[in-house]
C-alpha cells in the first residue's frame, strides 16, 4: 500500500493489476486473490558488466589511465596537491573523487558513523522454462519474508534472486564470510510460493555488499572543509542505476564547488554527509 501510494504520488507510469489479469499476463508467477500487484512500465535491467567495460573504453580513449586491481591506501590532503597513495606508488592531483563502495570508510574516515556494510546473498537458479520468459519482479512479503527480487541473469539462462536486506550487523568488507549451508533456504521458500514454474537446481551462490546509511539515502558531498575532494556512498542497494546522475553530481562538486541537482537545495541537503531535516523529502527509488 505505501509503495503504491509513493509511486502514484511521483507520477510513475505504473498500472495496478487485478490478480486474474496479472496471472494471464505473467503465467510464470503465482498471485493470491488478495495480492496487490503493480506493473511498472518504467522498469528495466542494466547490463552492468557491459556498462563498466564501455565506460572503461570511453575514459581510456580520452587519454585517462585506468589502474585496475590497485588498492588505494591513503588520500593525503595536507599539501597543495592531493597525494593518492596506492600499492603501485603515489599519484598527485588537484581534485579527487572517491567512490570506493563498501571500502569508502577506509579512505573517508569521517563517514564511519554514517555508513555500514551489509552483506547480501544472491543465488542463481535453473528453471523449467527460459528465465527470460519471466518479468523482473519484486515481492514485498512484509514482516514474514521481507523484500525479495528476481530477474533473468544476463549471459546465461538463469534466474538471479535474493532478499533485499537493508538491516544487519556492520561487516568488514575484507572479511565477509562465504554463504553458509542453508543460508538461502528462506529465499527458496519464497520462490516456491510465488513461482508457478519448476525450480530445477541451484547454479551457484555469491555475495554482494550493500553500503547502507541509517536513512537509506545516498551520501554525496565534499570532504568537510575541503572542496577539492568529493565522495559518494551512492549505494544502499540501488546505486548502479543512478551512476550517470551520481557522476555528474561528483564532477560538478569538484569542478564548480556545487552541484545543480534536480531537486535543488532540498536534494543537496538530503545527500549531505549529515543532512539537515528536509520536510517531505525522500530518497529516489
């Protein structure tokens, strides 16, 4: 109900479907008579790997050097030039953007009270039908099972599914334990309830790291007192699809000293390291 109200208030192109209509349109899913079903026409799936490779080619063609598998150890802002200390040596820069995901706290210690790392467990399944015959879906299971999502994996015939876990103990991203035996039993229970097609076998399990803030809003801001450095924890489980906007904001912060955000000052305050209360503001979904 609250999600339907939010997308309606935002003017999103979303249809409310009766269970019988949804069952005819999406026969691979199972709907109860009491289900509230929204069909989001604005949804899509981003080919993340191909996108990263394309961005790599783009920046390399513009003359940038891309140092892969290079751990940054320190950002030293004490001099006129910023020193970026890495495993391969020291780089000097006039301006720096830090977008290190779950490792943001190591490079920007000031964010430590505001972000925590919450591991996710993602599992891949072979179904009795082609995975791409299913729509990308999100299931709101309430207190019993939380939020679960599923979509066809890109590059192979498999369903990718996981619980969307935003609460949990803070974790060192360098010490994430592998998935334990039986850890995804609850996920498979949800699939048994909402899929109307056979789940034939598991094809593998992997970890994903969410970088969460207490409000689940992004943090995109200058290093306090130093406009030469901007950083982003634009994650909270849904950061990649906002990469074009996040990149623009970061570039404007370090080049212009401020970013012209779509929401104006309210959005800038929302994304600040310790945002002031903005009546009626909410994070983008």
